[in-house]
C-alpha cells in the first residue's frame, strides 16, 4: 500500500523474459513452471497477456505460494503479476510491520539452464487498472469507451472484465439489493457511487445436525453449507433516479453477468422470541449501581414502512418451541397469548408488549422461566 498510496486494490509487477529458440521445452520437452511468493492477499499471473493462474491467501494465513505452468515462447515474453490487497489490519502485535504484495522469489523452472530467478532482474510497477484510470465506473468515463454487446460477453467470461448495464428504478419503497451470486470477486458502482466489494465464497462445514448440549464450539449448529456467504448487496434508493440508472461491475475472476439481478425485499411477517429475563442495558446499570428497580423485558414487533400488523400467526407465553416459521406450543402455555398480542398490535406498524404474568392474565407455570414467541403477519394498507 506504500506504492499504491491506497488509491487502488491492485498493483502490477511487470518484467520480461528472454527464451532461446533452442530450449528443449519448445521441442516438446517438459513444460516450464513458475513459482511466486507473495505476502498476500491475492495474486493473478499473466504471461504474454494470458492468465496462467491465480492464488489466494486465507484469513488464517494471508501469505501465498503460487505454482503453475509458464507458457513461454521463443523470444521476448512479458510476465505480469497482478497483486491484490484487501486492506491491512489496524490492531494486533506489531501490525505496523505487516506487509502485502509480491515479496519473491519469482522463479521459472524447467529451462535448459535449470531454474532462472527473476527476483533481481529489472521490474516495473503500475498502480491500478486501466479501467480505474479511465474512470469507467463514473457516468462520464463509462461513455468514453465502446462496450461489447451482452450476447458476446456471455460467450467470453474472462477475468479482469468490466460490465455496464442500465436499469429503471422499481416502483414502491421496499429495500433493493443486487444478487451477485453468479459472480466471483470485484466491485460494484451505481450512478458512480460505490456499492462496495464482493467476493463470492461458499460456506463449508457440517449442517446435518444441530444440538446445544455440552460446551460451546464454533462448528455447532452450522447453516448454509454450500451456499454463498453473501450474495445480496444493498442498493440505497436515494442513489437512484427514476430511469436509466448506470450499473458498472468490475469482475476480477470471471462470472456470468447475465444472472445479476435487482430484487425487492418485501417483508411479509416478523418474529420475536424473548425471555422474561432477557438482559438489557437498563438492568445492567441497575446491577452495577445497586438500584432497586428492575426493568421488565419487552417484545418489539415492527413491520416495514407502509405496512401494518394484520394478524398474529402464532403467539405463546410459556415455554414455546421452534424458531421463526416453525414455532409451536411447549408444555407451558398461556391461553391468553394470542388475544393479548392481537389487542396490542393489530392495525399498528409497530408495537411493544411487556413480558410479565400480569400482562397475560396470570402465571401459566410458576417457578419456570418463560418466554414469549410470536410470529406476526405484515400487510400493506389498501
């Protein structure tokens, strides 16, 4: 980042390699290979303008050891290493000494001379991408170049590609999001404003069973195995104009841009599951300063703007089971649960209900810690 001055995530390392026409690998011998050592966080290797391969660090170990084929030809070859930084930490032991980028060695293996270390030969540097320099993400810059048509793009899903599209703002006031599940890694702009970076990684783990007995461990009760860890990216409506909004995507790895979609998030219901002794900041202050008053826990329900609570699909004060969408009554249940929630919430956009036996017509199971589980239906006013 000392070289890029934080103006770009990308830094090119470029050098040339001379290959004698008499090299055995050119006559059908063993292909050459290239190894590169990098401090992270991602690396793309190009030879004569063609992508040879990529490598990535991890959260646990950001360092990269790249090894792949080197498709060199007789004469002068251009080797370009594109290093990608994903930011540096601002906490930790001696974090100011942590670095990123290609640190070497960079070695070609399999030549007649053996291995050739390119580390100490002349390299040039280029900060950022050509598309960044041309401001392709801006309204002005995107109009300064000629773009390929969508049908041609679909046949040529290559890395380091820029995509442009226009869309009209959907009606209504529901939240909007871009579905980037078909893409790999890159950045998004709408009307020149950055939505942010995306990197479609797929969750790994064991989602077969779930139980909370025993001590806590991170792998317990995992969900979403095999699914993208994130695919939806919020689009603020305040950034949009009624028609012809500009969407620009820079794709680093290669993806299917034809499947990018803009979706509305419509809230059809809300849930809550709160214990009668659910901790809150006021009770923490009471415990800290010795005040005698205790603040009762409350259930808060809130529909989206323009919606009201039209029905209580499920409600139970007692020991309900399940989660949102699958709630069911437990061994302890107050028969007044539904009527209390309906009286407090129907017809309102938001409501608050205190969790106490007196609020539900009595204690259905004394000396048992109780909860309120509720699922409400949200509807748009006619």
